[in-house]
C-alpha cells in the first residue's frame, strides 16, 4: 500500500513512518517542523535530541534497508497537496498534522488563531485533495478522546442513537472539549462528516487518549530513532511530567483535586490501532469512529503509580497538588466504550510497573538534561 | 446602546443598521463588500441597484436625521477589530459577516477554502476582540436553522437533554448541515460555546430560517434604501427565485420532489428578533439559542402559493420540477420548536397572499432587469 503520513516528524508520526515501512508499505511523510519551531519559541524543547526528519529517515533507511521518503513543507498550502498527490498517489493518508498543545492554543490571540487556522485548513485541504485527486483514498485521522469532554453519560464510539419524544435518530455523539486545541478536533470531525456523506469519502477518525512510551520495535533499533519526549508545560503530557519530576527529585504536580480521569494507551498500541484502522478501511460514504485507549486512570492514580515505582527505584517521590491552570471538571463520571479496536484485534500493552520502570530508566539516562523551569504551567485559562 | 454590526452591507445587515439607529442606538457598521465581489465574479448581481454602504448610510442619515457610521474593511484582519473596539467600544455586536451562499461554498476548492476561512476566522477574531477589549459586550450571532439539517426527531431550541443508559446530560442539539456554508455555522456554534463556557462570554445564537421580503419601516422611506434582492443560483433564495420566475413568465423550478420543508420568516420579523435578542442579553457564561422562524413550508407549498397569487395577478404561472443539484432529503420529518422569541414578544408577519402580492409588484417594477440566465443551478453537489 502507498501510505502518506502528515505530521511525520511528530511523537506519533515518526514511529508510524517506521512501522508502516517495516510492514512492507511504501511510506511518504510530510512535516513543516512547526512543533520544533513552537518548542524553540516557548523554550519547550524535548528531553532527548531528535535528528530532524530527513536525517532520521536516512538513518532508519541505513539501519533497516528500507526506503522512507519525506518532504518538508506547509500543508496549509494546497499546492503542496497537489504536488504530493500527483507524484505519490496514496492509497491511505494518516493525518497527524495538527498543532497539538492545549496550553499553546490558549496562550494568546496569535497562538489561538494559528491553532484554529492550521488545524482546520490542513484537514480541509486534505479532504479536497482526496476529492479532486484520489477519491478512493482512505483517510485515517487522529482525533482525540478530548473531543467528548467529560459528559455525565457513557461515551459511545463516535455515534449516539437518540430517542426523543417517541422518535429516533442516530447522531454524531455530542462533543464538548476542554481547550481550543481539542475544540479544533471537534470541528475537524464535523467537517469530515460533512464531506464524507456529501462526497462519499472513506474516513476513519480515531478518538485517541493520551499516549505514553518511547519503545517500539523500530525505535529500539537506535537511540537516535526515539520519538520526541516532551515534559514541559506546552507539549509535555501528564505521564512524561511525572516521570521527569520523579527523576529530577521534585514533587509530582497534581492539578487541582486530581480526580480528572482520562483514557491512556501505550505508543505500541497507537501503532497497532493505526495499522488496524488502515487495514480495515471505511467504506465509501462511511465515517468510522473508534475510541483509541486501553485503560483509564485519574491524575491521582497515575501519581500514585509513578510514586510507587519511583520509590522502589530509590527516587524518593513526593506528590504535591497545585492550583489547576485549566478549566476542567476535577471529579466527574467517565465511562468510555472502547471495544471497536479490540474486536479488530488490538492486543493491549498496559501501564504495568515494568513499563514504568523502563520509562524511568530511559529518563534517568538524560537526568542532567532536565530543565526544571520548563515544567510549571505558564498558561492559565481557569480565571 | 452602542451597537456594532458586522456584515452591514448585507441583505440583513443593512436593514438592521437602519432599524437600530431608528430605535435611538448609536450604530457602527463594517463590511468588506465580499458579497458584491463574489456577485460580480459569478455574474449574480442583485435585481435592483443598491448604493454602496457609505452612500446609502449618507442617504439614510439625510432622510432620517440620524447618524449611521460605517467602515469598509476585512474582519479577517484582527487589527481592524482592535481599531474599531478601541474607538467605538460596543455594548453589543450583531455578527452577520459570513459568506452566506451554499452553492458558492461548494463551487470548487478555492470557494470552499475561502468560505471556511472567512467564516471561522471572523467569528474567532470577534471572540478574541471581546475577550481582550470588551468582556462585557454581548454577541448576537446569526446562525441558521440549516445547522440542524433534517433529523428524524423534533428540533429543540439549540439544546437537547439526553437520557442514556439511565444517566442524563444536557448537550448542544446535534447538528448535521447540508452544505459547507451551513457546516461553517455548525463550527461557529461549537467554537462560540467553547469560548462562552471557558471565558464567561455572553452570546446569543439565532438559528434563522430563510428570510423573505424587502419592506421595513426604514427601507420604505426611499427605494434606494432597499436591501439587496438576489434571485440567482448563488445568492438567490427559493422565495426570490419563484417571484422572479413568476414575473419573467418562466416555470418555477422545484428541485427534485419538492418535499424539502424549511422554516421561513419575514424580514420585518428578523429585525424584531434581532432587536429582542439584543435587548434581552445572555448572561455571563451563557450561550442563548433561539430558533428564528415563524412558519414552515415545503418547496411544493411555496410554489403553489406563488402560483396561486401570480395567477390571480394574471401572470400565468407554471411549475416544473428539475433534478436536484443539492444532496438533501426531499421527503422528511421536520418539526422545529420556535417558542423562545414568541415568549420575548415577537409578533409574526406571516407569508400571506397580500405579502406575496406586494413582493411580486416590487419585482414587476424591475421586470426588464431580470437576467434569466442567472437562475438555473450551475453548482451541483448531488452526484
């Protein structure tokens, strides 16, 4: 299969590039390095050095004997899509090319404007590239579990059958996200569903929870092939922040009450899920939606897990609640369905103590590179 | 009250300008003439001549002794908002500044891109202008009944209480629109609701049906103060198309089966509704939503009404179904609630025979200016 990957330099894009190449597919990746630029602008660089996309593609090709292709460019420019689609003719496109930081998306007007513009225009350009140049191409889009927010009813997989005053209709599950970034993914979903039903496109939308981990069959080949590891307040995830705080000997910072529950998954499982979605495409005029997570934890549960394992490793981990910079429910109902990908064959890798030990050991190797100033929240939208 | 009107040169923007000035408010209007430009580019000019915004504001000020202010500029540029908000400091903003044509929004990539970009960026800029410079300002946004599409359950006013597996949650009513233009208004609603609940803004979103009519207390003062009347396939509404076809002696073109039901209202009632919404503002952190229509008709019912009145006037009206250029249900359930504005005091002006007669008489005055080539659909998205 010819697979085009948008956002190929990202935390997920890069391991996906190597994974599909290893599976025997022809892989072409595009990135504009906007995450690297924003990381520089906000002093939020990743912990470990990551060669740029072209350099690590070359390195991977040498190590593996495979042939990743890539191109640096801005997908807001439709001419880039036109050029790539006429040259490469993809059978599937994996779309990760979004500004993914919630705090950055609300840092100020310019950052909000950029996030809305980038995320919507890239998705919209992709839809038109498929309509005009490759109507049979299957789009696999990365959404987020954050689109649903934290409703007081069970979260179904993308759709909801509603009975109202004795009549019935099936709708997209109502979405209500907690940041502008997450809201742009709600808008993406609305937009894709419009084009899918109007132009008979094939789209799979993966509602993914936060991902942790650095190890995959391919990243393990060479330390320089690791994906980026952010622990800062802009791109850092909760799990990464706790790992770095444990290693740096500073308290794990729990935002507010710590009752915020989310669905998590291992990087290895993201690759399984994206692979399963790509190999089981949506039909014409179908928007397939899966909830992509393997287990749920509250912030407090994650802090306790990291503390337990860190203490066993002699790190002496403390936990310290701080005021929540975000506007979010800190104590809420959360019950997401996530059976679709299991039915396709997903075999979960859970967040075991062993997994935490190996992540802490990986971070310990870079302990001296940790910049503690990057960790505390600089953007607040809970006034 | 200081009222800022975005899209002041439009079919609704212009009568709204005069209405609020007449009610004693200080009124400032902005427009970039994009509808006039698109009308030129697509040979879709209005039937009657309309002086430009500055000229007709001057004319109205002379006739009325009032003082409309206006400015020509592009609201996608945030600096225009910054300049206007620092100069005028509005208490309320009425936001009509969107590309409103469904066929134009799907004419091709460039038109789709422009529609998405213009509509989302103007709404987003407005939200940030209010956040940064006038957090107490009330936003009155024109949405569309088209956001809901034609679901098989009753359409409530903006919100829906859902009970699912024994638990309850109140959501935005799920939306599913029939064109990209209508979908941009779905995205606007999602975006506004995010900012309302996160930054405690005050927003009223009016889900309006198609509007007909040219006559208001102010437009009746001088023929040159009439709003634009489009009957073409790009900006023309169904009612206007039928009126012009009746006058031109060509058959009324019903798209497909003609069972498409929509909610309609008189231009006079739009002014009443926008006035009521402005004078009954949303509270901090509240998104008020009203369904703005007074009666529902199918396409066939409207054709029959125009035929009946036209025949009485000796016009000899015929009706002719043509293939539907749009992808839409032609025979569907439709039951929208619309009690909120009635409860605030709306007194409907219905589509009576007298109203149809006066509109036909108005069109008859311009019979010689009708260009029949502009009427048949040039954009098709039902393949």
